[in-house]
């Protein structure tokens, strides 16, 4: 049975592909979850129209993310931390702390979008990447300073 995938399916294909599957797999798994539809001529036209609309939305979202990335490039955050002898930092600066500092500046960024490999545990200047879109990553400068 030929079907059109409406979204990516592991070990089967990507959205938009026409693939052959067994009728039971389509009827019991793919169709109820809205992951696929029959590969008729009318469904192909409907899918192409849906894909065009989705592409316009994605382009708009990417453009908005790029504008936000350009704004973030000019942002500099001060993260005050407590330090002990020899400037040893107590605690660390996490993605949640950076998200709060960005919110104070007027940027609503989710902490999961801030790509810190590990929390910052030393004084200094750090360029922290922020994932704004699957193709757009911005950077914000974080100054970890003494409190």
C-alpha cells in the first residue's frame, strides 16, 4: 500500500516521502496518529498545499529567530556570584540563571534553549549559545563577576 508520510517516522522515512507499507501498519498505527495518508492524486495535491503553507510558516519563524539572534548579539549580561578566597566561586551560573537575566532585559528565552555544556564555575567572560530555531543559534555574552 502506497502512503504519503505527513511527518518523519523512524526507520520508515521523512515527511513528504511516498513509501510502501503493509495495510495493517497504516490502518492501526500511522493513520490514527495522523502520520500518513493514502497516496491518491487528490491527497498528493492536498499534501503539497499543506507543505507550502508549512514552509511559509517555517520561513517566517526562521526570519523572526534571526532578528532575535541579531538583537542578542548586542546583549551583555552581568552575573554576580559570591566568591571566597583566591576568587573561588561558590555555586555556579546555570542556564536557568542566564534565562532570568535575559528576562530582566526583556527577552523571553526558555532555559532549555540556552546551550550550556556545564554550569559556569569561574569568573570571566563567556559567550553562551542560545538555540532560537533549528537552523538559527544566537550568542549572548555573560560576564561572571564578584558580588
